[in-house]
C-alpha cells in the first residue's frame, strides 16, 4: 500500500467511525495533510453519506484550497483545514464536527474544563472562536488559527468544534474525549457542583506521554466495531445535527 492509499483508507475509516458515533452526518468534515506531496485529502462536502465513504471518495486539495485531482467537491468550510495545515506542523489531521455535546459549550460560551482523567489532554484549554459564521474564507481561517493558538481544539460559537492533531488516530481520540467529557459535565452538573481535574492532576496522569498509545488503542477498537457496523442508527432516526 502506498503512503497515499494508506492515508485515504485511514481518512475514510475515520469518517465512518465518526458517523457510527453520531458525530458526523450532514455537516462536518475531516482532513489529513501530506506535507511532502503538498496534498490535503478531505472528506467531500455537505450531503455526502459519511457512513459509506471510501478511500476513492476523498477530495484532494492544495494549501490554497484548489482541487488538484479529480472532480470532487470540497466542503465550503475548507479554509478551516488549509489554514491549520499550513500554520501548524503538528496539525497533520484536522476534524471539524458539529458534535452534539461539545457544541453546547460553544453555545453557552462555557469554558471547557476536564472532568475525567482522559479529559486531561485538554487541561491547557479549549479556546472559543467567538464569531458566529461559517469559516468559508482564508481570512476567517487565519482568525481561527489565531483563536486556537497551540491548543488541540477550539469551540466555534453557535456552530461546532475543530480538533487538530499529529495524525487521524490522535484527532479521533481527542474529539471522542472532548465529546464524552462534555456529555459527562452536563450530566454530572445535574447532581451538583462539578469537580474538575486540575492541571497538576492532569500532568500527573501523564496525558501527553500516553496519548499516542491510547489513541492507537482507541483507533484499533473503533475500527474493529466499524467493520461490523450495519450503518443504521439504533433508533432508525437521524437528526439534522448528529
Ligand atoms: Zn460547520
């Protein structure tokens, strides 16, 4: 398998896993950047069925957002991906999701703080992109890069989230954690005051060192589940926003 076909396969698998988890549906997209080839591979635009994406469905763009191969249609918010891939060496994979629980933090403008040990990977913060619009121009992409700084995720007000990482496994894992910690925060808040994992506790947990290993385990686990997923939500009902 060539590096490109491997990346395409992984990107398609990543999109299908997100779809299985109810985090990617009508809206949202995922990309991976190959800096040597100067190519960004990205899931196709709005309306594509993310649960059925295959390696050959990926759109190929350059860092200017120009489609350089095939006649695929990139998502309108492609500047999220081009801006982050261009600006950060550690952002070789980027996901933009309207994941239901994490998005609530972006609506409430509530500061995200980890409530589980897994969530410790976000102990240094998840900045808010405060502008309520789609990121459809390189200028807006640049402002997102400024907002996210060197953090691994950003909340987009009235919209969703962006997660960046060294590879697709890391981005998948981090976004699953962000979503799960958001959900747990909301649920636990009904029981009383939340207790957060402090930066010191996060550091003691060794979040950064263990991340690659945990991300790979999560990838293997969810790939396995996805391989036998029947592609139907359990209720038979899919919402506008997953
Ligand atoms: Zn969006």
